C-alpha cells in the first residue's frame, strides 16, 4: 500500500483546463504530491532528472504524444519502470494496441470522475493508504 503523501505524480497535458480537471480529481482523492506540465518534452526531461512513481499523461499533445512520451520513458533506464496512465477521449484500437506494446500500466477515458481516477490509479499502485 502506497501512502498518498509519498506517491509522487507528474501530470502532463497541453491544455490548462484538462490539467486542472486532473489535479482537481487528484486533490479530491487526497493525492497532493504532484507536479504539472504543459510541454511533454520538458516533462520528460524533468522526470528523467527526478523520477516519479506515476505519470498521468494526455494522449493528444503537440510535438510529442502521450504514447511517444511513454516510449521515451520506457527506453530510459532511470524511468523505464515508472507507472504510466494515459488519458484520452477516444481510445481507438490502434492506441490500445500501441499502449500494450509499450507496456502502458493503465488508461482512463475522458470525461472521468475522481472515483474512476482513484480506481485507475489503484490498479497501478495498489490500494492507497492515508
């Protein structure tokens, strides 16, 4: 069981509104140890320098998609085992197949509730303790 305070999360979404909805759900769950980024390339560099337990990333972003970010993280020794949840509005069969190939930990479809986000995170981290 991972303590909610010790779980380090990185939220990446190019849209401020979407980042806000994700962090609002995290706050409702009680997960407050997170950082956010709009630029997936900058987020990758930050995560490599200071690895986190879990990445919550949008799929559709300019420059680097969520799956491309996952591929970069999996190829980097310091981040190859980081938990990764992809957030997407339309999980096509191709996205799902590519995600499985890249060893995606979980996926959540927009729109989501805080309860659904908690379930999604716990499927990756195990039950969240206080």
